[in-house]
C-alpha cells in the first residue's frame, strides 16, 4: 500500500459521516498489504453519472455507494439548483434495497439544510412513481435511490430534472449533458462533508400521490377494450407487486396470479442469481406459475418496476401451454414493436422513438404507416427528449429525428422503447420507462387479440409476413477490469471486419457523442458499446430474413464473427 493511497483513505475516513463505513475503511487500512488491492479499487476514482445516474457497490470509499457519496451528490445537486435560480422542492423516492431509505433521508436532510423543501415518497415505490411525482408536484428535481436490476449489494442514485431545467421534452426526465457534468463539478467542489449543514428529514408525502399515479396509469387502457385475460406476474422481489396488482384491478382485469416466493420486497433477491428479467432463469418461477394456472401470458417487472418482461406460450416450441418448456420470453424488440403497432392502430399521434441499439423494424413500421420516427443514443434520458424538439433547437447528441420535426412546431412523444425491456407508453404521464403502464398496455393488446382468437405470437407472425423477420440477439462480455472495455473498443476501431456473413460492411463511429461503433451490411447490423450501468461490453446483433426462414444460423455465425473481431 502506497503512502499516497493510505493518506487518501485516511483523509476520507476522517470526513466520512457514517460510523459503520468508517469502521469498514479502518479495518481495510489495518490489513496492510492484504487490503491494498481492495483499497486501491475503492479509491480508483469517484462514481460518475452514467446511462442511469450513479450506481455501484455498497461499500465505503469514493468508488462505492455510501452515505458520504450520497451526501456529496445531494449537496452538489442542491447547490447547482440554487446556482440556476430554480425554486421548488426536491422529491425523493427509494426502493427496498439495502440502505435505500437511509440514502433518501440523507438527501432530504441535505436539501432542507440548504433551505429547500424535500418531499419523500410514502414508502418504497417503483421508479416511475418518482418520475411521475416530479411532473405532478412541479418539483425542481427528483432523486430516486435504486440500482434497478443490479446485484443485491449494489445501489444507485438517479436524478430527474423539473420543467425549468429539463429542456425540450425533459420535464420529469433523467438529467443529460451538460447538467450531469455541471452537477459532477459541483460535487467535486463540496469540500468537507462534516461542514455540510443538515436539516430535518423532509416531509413524507401522503398516499394520495400514489392514488393519482394509479388513476392516471390505468387510463392507458381504452375504456372499450376487452378485459378477459389470465396473467401470471412477478415483481422479482422488488417494489412493483402491490402497485401492479392494484393497477390491474383498477383497469378492470382479473387479479394476476403472483409468484408467492417473489411477491414481497427482499433486498437479497434470494430466488434469482441476478434480479434482472433478461437474465436466464430469472422468470422461471413466473413461467411455471403461468403454465400451471392456464395463464395467457406472464409479465415480470424488474425490482424497481421500470422494466417489463413478457413471456408467452409458443406452439413452435413443440410443447403445450401447460408445460413451461412451451413458453418463451419475448425479446424487448418484439414487445416494443408490438406496442408501437398497437398504438399506431389506435391512432395515437406523435413520434415513435427508439435507440441506436434497438431493432430497425420500428423504422420500417413507422415508414410503412406514415408516422414520425426518431432514433437516439442509448438511454431513456434521450428517448423521452426525441419527441419534443423545436425546429430551432439542436438535435440531441446522436439523434436522428427523421420526420420528427414539423416546421415551426413542437412535436410530442407518442411512444418510446429500448431493447432492454424499457417502454414509455404514456410519456405525458411518466417521462421515463414505466413497467406498470407497459404491463397494462401489453394486457390490453393480448386481451384484444384473444377476443379475436389470436395471440401475441400470431401478431408477430403477421408483422414478419409484412416486413420480414428482424431477429435480434446480444453478445455480452463481462470484465473485472474496466480498462478491458476500452481495449476491446480500441481493437475493434483499429481493425473492424471488412465483411460480416460475407457481406461488405459499412462502419459508423459515433465518437465523440458516444463510445459506439455500428457495423452495417445488407440484411444485418451490429452495434457495439460499453454498458453504462455494468462492467460489460455489449454487441447488439440483428439479421433480417424472410418470414418463413430460420434466423438462428445467421445469428450464430454473426455472433462468432463479432466475437473473433473483439478478441473474445
């Protein structure tokens, strides 16, 4: 352990406001050389705002989520708000993860200590309720303490901006550049944490806020739409269970069957390896419940209920709906296009948006239907801003608005989605992805098809017959050293493949707006980028084949060729 590292750790320890964190750090210092590697990792650098705000492991030190980091982040935020001359409260939400409530209260005390009102949600609630509250309460900003679907020992800190600072389309949306950089700069200038004035722990909002959210959320279901549908549901040990069940009840659907082992919030997520519905095995219990109860579909929210996963019986699998082997989870791109198609058929006006890593089928669909389309960088903070850009305003970084602009007007977002199971089906209500309203709209679509003797799989087949099969897959490379991500991106940039599947490749490098490479050829596309929330490199694969063709062989070959290009 170097003297410089020891000095930095000692200085942090002396200023850390949490006794348990100080004890943890002191114990590491006492281990001498044995703790040097761990200590070096904790002081490798501060957490920074990524795709979804701050996120990291619960541990003492600047490269972790702890009370000191939260106090500094909250102080930087309130000082930045004051410097912008923006009045109004900060509204604060939190999930049921370890220390989430503690971090929410710490944020509130910093805000009140600075003379600003702090409003806490009335208990652990889904992230979309916080995003709704920022707009509903005309707050200056919002904070959501959550690590979404990360492992149990992680936590995070999302920041939302109110109407005064959110920019076009960004009232109640997550912050973007340059605000994120300005807040980070304010955090670095905070000074000693022991000198930060702390006030009262804020005002706890009443249950009426959740009531208003639910009343607005159920309005996504058309009054005259069919309601006959059987659903199996899991909140994956998160905070969405009671809210989703109540939303289904108010919307007029039968109560969903809920996976008992996963129904209540549990920060240890004991039944899953990762509390992410995209991970293999995460929704197995829900699928088993759906098969045993005769459900029409399975719906899963992630732990903070901003994402929505859907599983359905698929006759092509060769097993019946009463056998879990006869079910498959729909990809986010499949659900996204199904919902977009449904809203277009309902004549919902506005822009239909997705990201550069999602399927290009949405572009084809919108072009065929004559509705406006937008494509943005990864992250809902960009998606929700795609639909409200004045003619005179610059495009968001990496955005291609296509026909989204109408001269002299502001357009508005009708729908946005990303392939990672995120959907904004009611963007005027929640300017972010919302797993509760998405679940309701999926249920409406499934019930409407069911009344006509059809299923979601049938509708996907109809779209494939019209446009071809846009098959997607993902290659993820998890690393332990973040420097490996840069090395792999550099390797691909310096020597991208000239051909993929024996087709000539066009390379688009999105630097400096984003660390993204896009490789395109006739009937295929690959987008490669580092994850903004996890230590992973992600390659998003897409091939387009005829409706009656099997895309699996081409996807497998494409995966192998990209793996070789990345050196993995």
